[in-house]
C-alpha cells in the first residue's frame, strides 16, 4: 500500500481486498498507464531492504522503463 501511495495512486483505485498478486498487478498496471512506474521503481530501488537488488532494479528495470516513458 505504501508503494502505491508513494507513486501517487489514490487508495480507491486499488482493490485492497484482492489477493496479493492481484493487488500488485493493479498497482503495476495503474502506475504504467499513468506514467508513474518510474517513480514507483525509484522508490523501490532506494529502499535499504532491497539494497542487494538495487543495481539490477536500476539497470534491468528502471532504464528500459525510463526510455519507454520518454518515447511515449
């Protein structure tokens, strides 16, 4: 929920009572449609709990998404 709120998604836009995988799919779908996926991933990459994955998140996920968002 915190990642969705950090990305700027309103609470009502997500069905929080759904299964976790469904909630995650909704968050990814909405952030992608609203061009907020970069914001979401930047926050995720900066989280100290995922420091071990930071480089792969930035290179494998964030770079292609930034390119895609700038092209569309």
